[in-house]
C-alpha cells in the first residue's frame, strides 16, 4: 500500500513495504514499520531491530497524521 498526498508544496509518499528510522538520532535504535494507512492516519509499530519480516505479535500500533509521521521518520 502506498499513500501519497500533496501538503502545500510538499509531497508525502509513505509505503507499507518500507522500513523507516527517525530523522534525528535517538539514544537507542528505533525502526518503524507502517502497518496500515487510512485517509488521515498512518498506523505503525516500532522495534529495535531492522528486519525484513518483523514479528509484531507483541507490538501495539501508534497512529499519527501522515505529515507528523513524515516529519519524524525517513525511509532507510
């Protein structure tokens, strides 16, 4: 699934088959995986390992607007 939206002059392009990391370094490694895209929300989970097929069985889903997600995360 891919989510594209023009926000003013900025185009936000998010994909569920990509791995994301914070734009600014944190104390610990964090990787975000988009699990669901709705019209105005991005549902994602985070892990401390970069994996092609992470196990989300014990992970919650966080919800942000696509703009907020794109402000905080970038594709690896």
